[in-house]
C-alpha cells in the first residue's frame, strides 16, 4: 500500500531556459508525489 | 540599503500597515481557547490551508531573498539559478519526513522540534544539544533580520543614519513583540497571511518595474554577452560543485528550520499539510527566480555600472531609487514594494523569535529546570523570554552597526545551514530507521559539528566548492551507522516510528 554560442529561449540562454524548465517539472513531480503517497 | 526617503503620505501608508499587525495580534488574543503552551506556540488545534501556505511562504522567503539573492546574481550572473533548485530541494526533503512527523506530533502533542527527538530516542543529552544547536543556528538569523530592519528604516527616512537605524530596530522589534505577545503563533500566522500576500504582490511589482524600466531579458543577455560574458555563460566546474553542495545543504538544513518544523506540527490535518507542501513546490518559481531575473537585469544596466561587487547587496535599493523617480505611479509601486520588504523581514523574524522562545521555555526551562511548572506559568515565561531575546539581539545589532568595520553576517548565514543539517540523521533517518541506537545521533551530532567548526579556519576543502556542512554530515552519518551497527552496547531504540 536525481554540458559555444548559446541560442536564446524566452530571452534566456538555452542552459538557463532548460534548467528553469526542469525546475518546473520538479515542482510538478513533487506536487504529484505529495498527492500520490501522502497518508490520509 | 540605498537612501529612498519617503514623504509623509508614504510613511503614513507604512505606519497604517504596521499598526494593522498589532490589530491582528489583538484578534489572535481574542481567539485564544486556553492559556497553554500548545495554544500559544501552535494555535491549539492548528491552522488551515491558506494560512499554512502563506505562513510557510512568508517565513521561508525573508529579506534575504530580496537583498542577498539579487545581489548575489548581480555578482555571479545566471549561475545563481541554483537558488531556485535549493529552495525546491527543501520541499523534496519535506516529502520524506513531514507526514510521519505530523502524525506523531498530533498523537503526542509535540510543541518544539526537540519533543520529537526526546520521544524517539529518550536520550536527554541529545535532546538538549539539538535544541541548543537550533537556538544558536537561528539566533544569528534573527540578528540578521533585525539588522536589515534597521537599515531599511535608515534608508526610508532623512534622519541621521545611526539614529534612524536605532529607531528602526527598536520600533519594529517592539511592534513585532506586541502582536506576538498578544496572540502567539495565531497572531504570527495571521500576520503572515497579510505579509505573505504583500510579499507575493511585491515580487510581481518588482519583476514588472525592472523589466519595464531596464528592458527585457534578451536585451540584458546581449549586453552581458559583450561586457561580462561570464555572467551568462554556463558555470565552470567550481560553480557546478557549489551548486550541488547548496542543494544538499539548503535542502536538508532548510527543511530542519525549527520554525518550519513547528508549522508541520501546526497544520490542522494531513490533508492541509499535503496540499500546503504541494503548493509550496511551485513557490520558488515566484520568488527566487524573480530575484535572479532582477539581478541579471541590474548587472546589464549602465545605470548600475558603478556599483562594485562589494556593494552588490545594495542592488535592490538602487533599483528602487532609480525606478521611483519615473512617475508618481512608479513611486507608489516602490512604496508597496518597500512594505513587502518590511513584511519579508518581520514575518521571518517573528517566526524565528517564537521558535527560539518555545525552545528556551519547553526544552531548557521546563525540561531541565522546572518540570513541575504549570501551563500558565510556562506561557508567561515564554512571553517574557521573547522580550529578553529581542532586547539582547537588538542591542547586539545596534552595537555591530556602530562599529567602523561592520562585520559581515554572510558567514554566519552559511553557518546556520551547516549546523542545522547535522540534525538530519535524528529527524529524517530517525523517522525511518528503527535500528538507530539512542546514543548514535548524539555522537553523530557532536562529530559533525566538531568537523564543521574544524573546517572553517582551514578552508582547503570548502574552497573546492563544497560546504563544510556536507563533510560534517558525511562524518555524522558514518558515526551514526557505526554505533548503531556495533554489536556490543546498548539496546536499540524503541520502535515508535511511523507505522
């Protein structure tokens, strides 16, 4: 019962945009995990 | 803080806001159900979803987020994006131990964080040492907030600087003490709703005025790529190591803030706590990320080019000063923003103060000095303790500010997390590992703290980009596991864990 010219994405360098996007995904994962596994 | 002198009407707006906090404190007192420690420090049966989210938000995002985060980004550029990740790491750590801790807290009527350790290990030296570690770690945090309050008032008035600083510290500390003494946790949490709301509005205003005045992120990128390419380039190996280290240090240390643990206790139900934590997972994107965007935009601005790295904590104040001259509308936006800064400082300071007061009263006075004291007497002692602690801290803040060479508080801020994370084995591992022997976390904590303080003067390992706290925690865990697996000696601790 857990790497040259930087293309711009939304005004940010690519690595910043991807890292920020991953932040959002982690937020979604954390919220999902809370709802999925938190005891009632 | 830069000088941003306000007019009578604008100072009047700030005064009304401050007086409303005392009114909320009075309402908190009227809502009191009994004269007990549980009612004073945890609002009796607890708080609902909206209050929990806003009190966690207002407590976790302090004036530091606005001053230090924008300043740090101004210095190192986009690499401070790590602040978004380490604030999120706190929520990930909550997922691991908050449900079990909340369940035990409701069943056993915990009030202070050390109540859990006493219940879990029944090892008095560990309970007392853990409590002292937490008081020392967040005591300097309170000092930093009081200092920032004085500097903010100093910048908002035209009085002689030292006089304005002293008046600012005393005025804001007394207002905070009055509403806290009146309503306890209930007043602190309810004022956090106002302060958290203003802080959220403040971050939105900050993003709007900065992008509106200084131009968008793309423009900043083009400017920085030519003038300061290191601020938009991918971080080097040292910064990458520091990024990982910050995630571990703040993720574990920040989740073990005593005032945050008491909010886990104070949630009315598991459902409220679950919804609160799930919501908090998104809030770094509305606070830390905005501070990073503001810092990067400021770094690209020719209007702020004269600001040296040493003065970078003034970036936020300088941005306010430049923007407010544009129009009366912009001026009032900045006034609301300054109210948000005040909210950020006071909401963090009052929560820390309440937590320190509860630990001194329950863990030290009640547990060690006067176990027979009545609830009413303990509550009176707790309220008195708040006034004594603030009087001492305010005096230290005023003294430090009067010195020619003002000591930096940045080092103390880093020490806070290095110390708090040494409590991780007791709180997090202790929640899940039945085999941990009662004395193991005590010797682990002693070993971890000893290594942390031994590494500070050396600097060799920490210069490699990894915080002293990470090495301390590794040693701490090694001692805990070795003592718990050692075949001889004491019996294992009682199995009162999450079931």
